[in-house]
C-alpha cells in the first residue's frame, strides 16, 4: 500500500508517522497491494473551507474522509 502525505509547513505534524499508521491500517483491512491513499494536513481555516465544499457543513472538523474507489462488492 502506498501512502502519500503532505502538510502545511506552518503546522507541526509528523506526516511520516501518520502515513505509516494509515498504511498499516489499510494492510490490516486487506486493501489490495498497489492501492494508494493520501493524507493532507491543513489549518483550521482550510479545513472549514473543505468541510463546506465537500460536506456542506459550516466550520472546521477533525477529519474528512472519502470512499475508496474501485472496490469490488
């Protein structure tokens, strides 16, 4: 499982740690080898914008997640 991560340089985030945790969780859940995931760490203002854009909700939230594409039922 390949995990890409990036963060806003102004925020103190251990992106490698979180990428490793995500990769371990995906592997544990049986996500196929070769799958890709990404993590993006943003400040509160950007999170509020993303929350409004994708969920239609006002204000910041802790996490936004989206369904995985290409999974067989």
